C-alpha cells in the first residue's frame, strides 16, 4: 500500500500542558472518523500530527476533512527522509519540481526548524544549502526572504520533514473537548454561525428546530436539514431534533396579547430546548442571538428569555454585527441556503408591533398564566430525529 504523508500543525492544543494528550487524542479521533473509508496511520509529536493516508483517498477528500476539523491550524502534504543532507537535498529538489510549487511563482525561500539539536548543521546553514540546490535546479527562481511566493519548510525531528505552502486550517479546539450543548437552529443566517463558533471552542452540539406545519412549509424543514448537513463536518456530526410547534404557537396566540406573542414563543422555545438538552445530557443551550438585532434581542427581552432557562445560555454572536455574521456564513458555505425564501415559524406568527422593552415580572406572569408546560412536554416527545 502506498501512502501520502500529511503534516498537521497544531496551535492552542500545544499549550494545554498536562491535558494536551486528551486534546490530541480527540483531534486524532475526529480526523480518523472523517477518513474512516481509507487506511491511515497517525503519529504525534510536539506541535504536530503526522498522518499517512492510503493513496486511494482522493486529495480533495483529505483536504475537506482537514479544512473542517477544529484543532487543525494548518496542513500540507509532506515528504520525509533520513536526517542527512544528501537525503534532505533530494527531498527538497523533489518538492521544488512539483507543478504546485512552480506554477505562478517566481521567488522562494527555505525555512528550517531544527528540533533535534544534535543535527550537525544549524538551521541557517541548512536553509542556505537547500536554497542553493533549488536555485541550481530551478534557475528561473530568485530568493526573497521577506515576501516569497513559495516557502520550503524543513523540520528536523526524528526524521527530516519537508513541505511547502501549508493550507490554513480552522484553528480552535477539537469538537468534543468542551462538553455538549443544544443549539436552537432556525433557517436563518445567524444560528448556523453560532454553531460554528461554539464548535470551534470544542463544544459538541445537537440542534433543535421548531416546525409549525402547515403554517411553515416542508421546504422550510428541508432547508434546516440542509443547513444541519452543511454544519455537520465542522461539528463532527450533528443530531437534529425537529419539534412540532404548531399547537404551542396556536396556544400562545389565544392566551397572550398580540404584542407578547414573540416573547412567549421565545420563552417556549427556550423551555423546549432545555428539556431536550437535559434529556440528551447537554449542559448548555446555544442561540444565534445578537444584541439589539431584532425586538426579541433587546437586553430586556434577552433577560426574560434567560429566566426561562435552567442551563447556561451561550450567545457567541452577541457582539457581532450582521455584516460580520454574513461574512462568516459565506466562508463556511451556509449563506446561500440560509437566504432561501422559506419562512420559519418566527416570521409567520410575528406581531406587527412586538414588545421591545418588556417587563420581566409581568411577562413571567403572562407565561405562567398560559399553563403551557404540558404542551411543551408533548412537543418534545413527538420530535423527529435526524442523525447527520
């Protein structure tokens, strides 16, 4: 079996001290899960993960796996060889002759990290010798140590490793290192980005979507399922709970004033998210709310919604503006799906003039007067589950 070697750079994981092995194991498990159809072998070294992958694995599959795995700061296909200058020179010339190195490039430099201090040459000397060899073989190049088009990276460890132009990874911490949370996933732009940002901090997530059929269409439901599928690579898999919300919405409509409907709806969603979270051993609720973006996201509204939660509520977008959120959604590929014109239950039942500065005591009394908890329990039990 022939294999390709990939060098994976680690970032924050390397600073974890006594807990570093735990984070590295989780990162390894997350990558192995994505590459499970192909044989692969892992080796850990400080600040690096080396992966040998069966050449039957298409390069784009490997790149997709590494580009969507939190904990990966950067990666590159690499060459390894014995720790002698002749072998290292041969590997450097092989690397510099590849079309991916040559195309569109006029300048280069060599950067060497000598982790093995017993190696007889210093980093500067290794870089100088390799740069000379490459210039002799590729005379169209010139050396630019400040702004090169290409960089040949050399690392002297247990063996010599050479690679060029590492691809940036998403960074962060491996999913599954920070516990479990329940994401409130709508069909909009914001909540998928909340999921992305919390996954980047290592939180494994399940998601809940509130479906008010027939007031919201099956297309709206499919849209959310598609969003969950797009998030799945970043979340290392995601379980989606589609909760039937029609009876709850109709009960709210007949048992509260119109201007209170949105607040009561958000309160019920928070209660259901809590019930599901506790049932599924999650320790937090995640929402895509951003301060003052809409009426239900003013400080007073958020304070009321928070009072409905037994669990911590994470709002990773709270200080972001819409432009920043949209930019991230384009980057991770959820934007085009999020803007599809299928309205969710929030839009359908929104009052013309919602409360913007609600009184928490008064709204709590309204919620309690609705006597709606039994309906919420029924909605949880009827949830449709998708493992994506």
